[in-house]
């Protein structure tokens, strides 16, 4: 009996996500590309997140674990992923219906030195209807500043909202996983490490809506300045230059 291995594994970390989860899942079901599995990692929710996940279609797998944070939830999803490509979507974000098809098409037609493609996003209040002004996602409209070897650009800030990205699974095989000691900079740390090994492509089109609400991690205040510490450690480890010699604007680096 043959086993159907999906091309894309979609990893959805969920913590007390009952108010958002179904809308996010509906944006996945609305994709015009269907060769995927969805891995929901319930990170110790105390609401009915798991019950909502159980009601979904057969392509959805639910993994439940004690609360460990988003880094460990993402790592659990990566470990369970079967696909050639990995996509992440936060439990409160919303995808353009042509996101996956455009990104899979692009990476399928690029050499494997290109490991990641990502796109633009717009902030969304979650109240207005989720609408994209661009009806299509173009595979030919790229940002030249944020495509290719972009380590030096990522030193300035994390340009990648992970809900907009698609990764080759080989990126994780090469780079490793997310560092649970670095919230809220764990995704930036991963992007920087990946940018030393792989080139990236930035779509110019919007591929996701980034929901804004009071409970999101990006609004939390931390006693430690993770961003500055991470940047300093990366510069000590790798220097300022990308693998192709590209350098950041020192004035921009100082301003941030």
C-alpha cells in the first residue's frame, strides 16, 4: 500500500488559540494548492484549542504538549513534518489564497542554494474582513535588496515574518532548529543562521495578513534586550559580511 507524502508541511503552533484558530485554518483550506499536511502543535492550551483542532479534516494532525513556548512548538512541528517544504503560520494570521502555489512553484524552479522564500504582509485588525488588494502573487516580482545572500541585511532587523515564508526541509537539516532560550528573537536567530547557508527570495506581493491584538508575543515587554544581544553575538560569530561579501549600511546598523 503506497503512502501519500505531502509536498508541504504547514506547522501551526497554537496556545489558547480558540478565538483565532478556525479563521486561520480557513485561510489554509482556501489555498489553490492542496498538496499539504497541517500540523497543529497545541502548546499546553487551557481553552478549547484542542477541541477545535479535533474537528478538522483528515490532513490535520494534532500534537499536544506541555507549555514550552513557540520555539519548542515549532521544533515539535518540524520534527513531525513529512514534507519537502515547510511553512509556518501563527495561530492568528491569515494567508493569501495563492501563497503556497506561488512559493512552491518558485522554489521548485530554483536551484537548491535558494532555501527560503518569503513575502510582504500587511497588518490586520482582525475585525475588518480579511481582504488582499492583489488578486495574484507574482513569482516574477522580487525585492532585489532582500533576495540572494541577505545575512548583512538581516543584521539590521528581521525582515521575515515567518507566516509569509516557505522553507526547504533541507534548511532545518543543515541549520538546526529554533533556540528556545531566545524569545522573542528566536525566529530572527534562525533566519540569521540560515542566511549563512542559503540564499533567499523576497516576494514583492503581500502573501499574509498579520493580525494585531493585545495578546501577541511581539507586544510583550522583556527585561533583556534579546535583539541587541543577538545582533552582537552574530557579528562576533560571523562578522558583518554576507557570504558574497555584501555589507550592511553602518549608519542603519547604528540607528537600529
